[in-house]
C-alpha cells in the first residue's frame, strides 16, 4: 500500500482544510504511528464520497484489512473508487460476502441480513439502528446515532447541507418562502434551524406530541400527521416539502399525491419517504438524499466527529466484551468529542431553533 506524507488519497482528501477535520487528522497520525487495526478485517459500508475517504484512510493506514462498499441509496463517487484501487483497497460493487469479517461499519443497516461479524457492528444512522434492533442480532451493535455526537451532523451539518444543496438544485431565492418539513427529530430540527435565518414560514408534520410541542415552541406551524386536510393545504402552498422521518413511503401512505406536486420535493433520508405514488422525476435527485448531491468542502467539519466516532467503534469492540444487541456509542466518548468540537468551532449544539428571533438575510 503506497503512502506519502500527504496520505493515501491526497488528490481527494486534500480538498479539505486540515482545520476542518481535526478528529480524523489526529486519528490518522495515531493510525500511522501505532497501526491499531493490524490484522483486523473490516467491512465498510458508508456512502462513498470525498469526505468518506478521509475516514477510510484512517482505517487503512491503521492496518485494517478493508473491503469497501457503498449503500444502495447513493452511487459511489467514481474518483473515489479509482483512488481506492490505486491504493490497494478493495471496492466491492455488489453485496456478496463469502468471507467473514471482524467488524462491520454500516450505514442504513443494509448489511444486517447479509453479514454476521465476529466482533460486532457500528451503525451510523437511525434507520439502520432500527433495522438491527428489530433483527435481535447475536452480536453487539454500537449505534452512533444514539449518541450526542451524531447530533453534530444531524442537527447542525445536515440542515446546512440541505440548504446548500437546495439552493444549487432549484436556483430560486428561498427567503420568505414556505417550507413543509415531515419529521422533527434530529434532522428535521436541523433543517428548521438552517431555514430560520431565511424564513419564518415553516410547517412541521410529526406523529410524536413531544416533537410537535418542540416544533411549536420554535415558531413552526406544528401539525399531527393525522390531520390530513391541514397537511395537504400546507403542501399546496409550500415552496418545498422535505421528508426527514426515516419512514419509507410516509407521504404516499398518508396523503393525496396531487397536493404535493406543485412544490419542490426533497428527501433527506436513506429510505424513499415519498413512496411509490411519486415518480423518481417528481422528487429532487431522483429521491436520493439531497444533502449528498452537492459537495461543499466546508461542511466536512460536521461529518468529521461523526466519522471519527464510527471508526472508534472498531476500538470499542476490540478492547472490551459487549452484550449482544443494540447499544449506544459510549457516552463518555461522545461527550468528549462534542465538547471538543464545540470549543474548536464555537457552535452550540444544544441551542434550539427559533423562527421568531432571527434577523433574516436574503438567500
């Protein structure tokens, strides 16, 4: 495996400022020095983007015997595939795994029915965590999504990535425009937080009374999902409808399609949340998550701590025995990462969005 002072993939990882990837940069130095993953077989299934290559590099330099795949909901970046091959890291296009692995690092739970690792799984998303929990696995599953560190991406980074992508996809001003958001979990809250400087016209749909109360407190028009006429009326006048529930087909199952077709439709989950009643052409990016559609090197600062935590699952599984089943990424590690990130970048993870107390700027 050829390497240099610039790393395994300098043409790709060099796109990102070192100051924006403090966790993976330090982890890379440790990996080169100590090779903590030597002799371990790791199956890595995360959308293959330039940002992901910063994560893969740490594992490869740390000595892991890697097989890299990419989830079905997003096509892998061809430049990244080529760079992996040039560095001697296998990229496997099909989900065929005749061999055994020590650790699986998964995204969306797509590998759950296909691989039973010897040591355990690190799962990155809420959708994947639910899939593993439902399967009652006989091995440990460390859920990064069930820790504060995932909020850095979901509540801060994903909302900004959505806004960045939407601007470039629709090429229309968004200031003062109405948005309808399905789901007020980490991602939905992050979307509202990103929209707050630009509009106070945001409707939120959810099934959870607690989530609806939080959305109302933020100044949103909060609607129970069962109030179909009210939701449809909002959809008809919305500039954009955004899904962030993690539930496949949630719009098709609950509402008339015609109410939504006048708006820009954006999916923010790994699942097709609009459902079969909507053609791929009805939804931006053919129903794939819009936040992955447009690269913004500045957003890597929100992925850096989450990718670092996902890699650390290999360390967590190798240094202690864990009970079978889903369990959260350790709190003491998550708190340390979040506290450090907030000191470095000066953003407050716990600040709630408020549409009523923002000086708005044109977008």
